[in-house]
C-alpha cells in the first residue's frame, strides 16, 4: 500500500513538473548588441585584416554557365559552388574560375527537384532544400540523388553544415502551432529535430528580403528569425540565445496599427548576418543604403560603418557574399568594374607596385558587360581584428 | 487507517485524472488559440497588403511618363519610350530582387494570355544587377516578349516597390492606366484583371 502511495505521489510530482522538449538552453551570457544608427563611421578598411594575396577570379563565361542571379556562394574543395536561383541550378567553378559542372536536375521526377532554395556542401555531396516538394535532397558528385528527407510543415530559408548536423531555419510567421522555427538534421543517424524554441515577440520585426539568415563559423551557426530580437547559436543539437540586438532609434519594433503610417526612415530589419572568430557582422538597410554593424565579441562593442573597403585595391568597396573565420568572398559584377570612372577610376588609385594592379587591369580589359562576375577572395590574417 | 488510506488513494487518483483532463483541455485550447492567432495574423497582414496596394494604385494611376526617357534593349542599345508605345501595351514591371515565386506566377499567367494579347503587346520592364539576368530570364522562362532594363531616371518614375506590377500604356497617351499589383494568394483577382484589360484594351486581338 505504501509503495502504491509513494508511486502515485511521484507520478503526480513528475506530471506537474513536465517540461517542453527542445526549449533553448537557458543562458546567463546573453550580450546586448547596441547598434547606434546615428554614430556611423565612414568605412571599414579591410586591408588591415587580410593577407595581400587576394585571389581575383573571373568566372568563365559561356552559354552553359551563364549566371543570372547569384543567391549564395560557398568555397570548399578548391571549388566555388554558386546557386543561381534564376536558372535553378548550382554551378561549380574551380579556383581559377574555370567552369567545372553544374547540378541541374529540375523537374517533376522523384530524383529531381522543383526549386533550389538553399544548399550546403558536405564532403563532395550537395544538400539542397526544395521547399516546393517539402524535401531536402542530397546529390553526390555525379549528381545522382542519394538521399531525400521529407520536411513536413517546414520551409527552409537558411541552411548551414556543422558536422554531422545540417542546421536549418525558417523565416515565417511563427504563430502557428506547426510552424517550427528550427530543424536540425543529423546526417549520420538520419534523425531530425524540429523546434519552436522561442515565442514570437509582440513586434513588427520582419526580416524581409533577408539574404543571409544563418552564419556558420568555428563549429557553430548563429541565426536570426523574424519577430524576435535575439541572435541564437546552434552547436550540434543545442540552441542557445547569445545576443539581443537593439537599434538606438527608428527601429520598427512596435506593433503597427492598421491606419498607422509607416515612416520611410524606419529600420525594418536585418538583411544579412555573418560571423568570424572575433566578430559578428550585421547588415541592415537604412534609408535604402546598406549599413555594416560590426560587433566585437571580446570587447562587446558595436560600430557601424557605411561600407567595407579595401584601401590597397583603390578603395574598392567589398560587399560580403560569403564570410567565415578564414575568408571573405565578394562578387563583383562586370558593370561595377567597367563603369567606376566617376572622377578617377579605382585602378588609378592602386599603388603601381601592387602586382594586383596589372592583373586587374588585364581582367578589366577583357571584360564585357554580359561576362560572368568576378570573385574577390580575401583570406584573413592570423592577427586580424575582424 | 484503511479507510484513511483508501480515501487518500481516491483523492490522489482523482487529482491525477483531473490534472490529465486539465492538461488535455489546455492543449486543445492552445491549439484553437494558435489557429485563431494565425488566422488573425494572416487577416491583418492581408489588410496591410491591400491598404498598401490601394495606395500604390492611387499614386500610379494617371501618372504621366516622359516618353523621351530611355530603356535599354537586350542588345545594350537605348530606346526612347515613345518608340515602344506605338500601340496599346501591357507593361509588367518587376525587379530581380522581387520574390521569385511572385514573378514566376506572373510569367505563367502572361504566357497563358500572350496569344490573346499578342506577344508584341507585352513588354517587360526590369531592374537587374546585370545584363545576363535578362538573357537568362528569357531563356529559362521560354518567353518571346521584349524585355528592357530601366534607365535610372525612369526608375524614379517607375520605382521598384518590392512587388511586381502591371499597367497599360496607350499610343499618344503618356499616362499610366489600369495599374495593378497582383498577389500570388489572390490568383482569381489577377485572372479578373486580365479578362478586364482584354475586353477594354485588346478586343481586336482577342477576336483574332
């Protein structure tokens, strides 16, 4: 009898203490990123952080590999993997810019995809997300489908690989019960965990047109999501809130009423998130211009810049299309190199002793407006501040 | 003592059953509430969208375009607007940065009505970062409409509003007419717009 009572008491106790799974790990180390939108410094000179041997790679142009609209670039296996959302394919170029091959298997068949929304490279395999068919699909180096994983009720907007996990995030209205915000897939044991780890805030923050929602570096992925002011970290299967961000003013973080006119001066959200070993970089549009907020992880300080420039290359502005702890890749359209002669062409500003001047000059002389873009691949120095 | 223990056991059982029912009811309530919140959020968002779209209609309808302004052809040459609008034209204005699904849906509907409107009477105005986009866009979508890049001055008059839009331009009338922002969620409304402009502006082409 005593045992029964004890058992029932324990059951009642455990029942009352049940906890939701997949909740983020509570962290006392959430730092606040204060982004002062009025304290904007001219530009950040990247030349202090990068080694002098910047790789300038003009991508081969021919009918087979004409790139319409670059959505994402990844550099691994001495290869540039480029997702062209317009032609719905991933093109591979070697590190000299020579076209290697492409993943082009769009179609209605079971081995095919409808639309590539995101991708990661795992070894030599390419994992793509295909929201239209609600799957993530793995293609091997011969572009044969080797695995297909159903993603019920989850639209993948951001994807990063953190061995052996594929981290995926959503960016939709998180009010629905089924509307998970995160999915972690273990490619070894084939298990996936959906998670809705945080409740939406009563806010109008919606990162519209976000290009980079998840940032991988040093074995962890940082990510942001709409209707929340927190940057989370995913390490393996663990999700931890690490930073909260706040713009000093003009941030549309209040619930807008139906008849309330929205000011064009409002900062509406973030369009890009990157991280290196020392910094977190946030890109946000302010009055139709992109601003770069660089947060130093050690100093816990944030500085805002109009742009990032490479002084050694004629003050060329650098828009990061890929960034991790080792490198920054910036893609330049031919038109931006051909018609930069407002007052003085940037080539004139490059020191004549700089060997890159001659290389750039030769590349530009062979460029046409319809040529494929040029890749500027910068490698960080060991003592880089960024 | 036995009676007391029996009573205690009964109370405990009743508590467990009560907590179980309470938990289930709470789950059901949460589910209903979540659905309701989701529905209201969607309604609210649609109301915002409609309001914004109506504002754009008021802003754009009747706007006069300077027909001396130029657009850039696929070949890279410039051409003034008055050379394009030599007859009634349906213009589809979009940007490379607009949502892909929104553009794809409109291209499908344009292809569907192209025979009735006439390929020559459909013009695409695009903002893109490179000329390859226009070449690839035609190839990928297998379309035969003319596609032009806007000059920066014309872009001020026909700005990218983050959503693709349609309007009608007529010969000897430099004003924007029948401005319409299609929404992918309201496909029937777009169909209605096309039926309306077919009757109003392209009746002869329709009869052919």
